[in-house]
C-alpha cells in the first residue's frame, strides 16, 4: 500500500516541467478493417516517427510519418475458371506509407503522466501485390488520410528529458484499388515507443 501511495505522489509532483518540443519513435501494430477478404492478418511490421511543438498551455502541433506492411497467405487449392482450372496458393501484400499534420491536446502536460487526444490529417500511399504460381499482380494509389488518436506519455529519466509513449489510432484513407476490391483503406493501430524532449519549459 505504501508503494502505491509513493508512486501516485511521484506521478503528481515529480515532473512539474513540460516538453517545449519532442520527437517520438514508435513500433506500430495495425489491424486491417477494410476488405478483410484480401488481407485479414494484423501487421506487426510498422513504425511511426513524429515531431511536436508546444503552441499553447495544452496544445501541440507537428507531423507524423508511418509505414506498415500487411501480408497474408491463402493455402494451395484448385480454382475453376472459364475453360479450365488453376491450382496455386496466394501470397498477398499491402504496404502503406502515411504522412500527416497533427494537432494534439495534452490534458496534464506538466505532470509526469500526460494523457492526450489528437487528430492527424494528410495523405497515404498504398501498394498492393498478389503472388500466385509464377505470376504476380500489383497496383498502387494515393488517398486522403484522417487519423484520430489518443494515448499518454510517461516522462522518465533525469529531469524527465525523455519518456515512453503509448497510443491507439484509427486510420481512414480514401486510397482505393478496383483491381483488389478496395473502396477505401481503414485500420486500427496500437503504437508503443519513446519520446525525446528537445527542450523543457516551466509549467503554466
């Protein structure tokens, strides 16, 4: 019980400073929500890098760049088509690249634990590839991207100059592909990483 009380007190008073600017680097896990007939497996091959700068007591602006690779495998079987049949397995890939401008609201930026909510607006580029037997089909496209997200930063280290970040995000992109039956591309993501403070300021 005493340990819990000490931890709560430390969270409340240890870091009465705020990041003026910071960088973030995260591992990003994503679950596809659109056209799961093509790919339904979650992607663990993703990252997100970001920059934020304080413009008000609670508001930060900046940008993010992220990448994710989705892959799936359909076992070998026979498909019947007009005039014959083909026996093969399928290897499916979607690779996404996203860039956004972001605005975030930090509820307690002066505290050691600082929850936040934000929105990113930008663009996404997707490439789609299907391998079967000795053949392959591919396509790509650009689209508008909206990314609401929510999470928290826990400051650590000497003078709380770095910390860890965890956040969930929902991505909606208008990127489409008629050949691969995508009318849009949506996913739910979880990212975990580190933040590096580029300057500490005084609380409000």
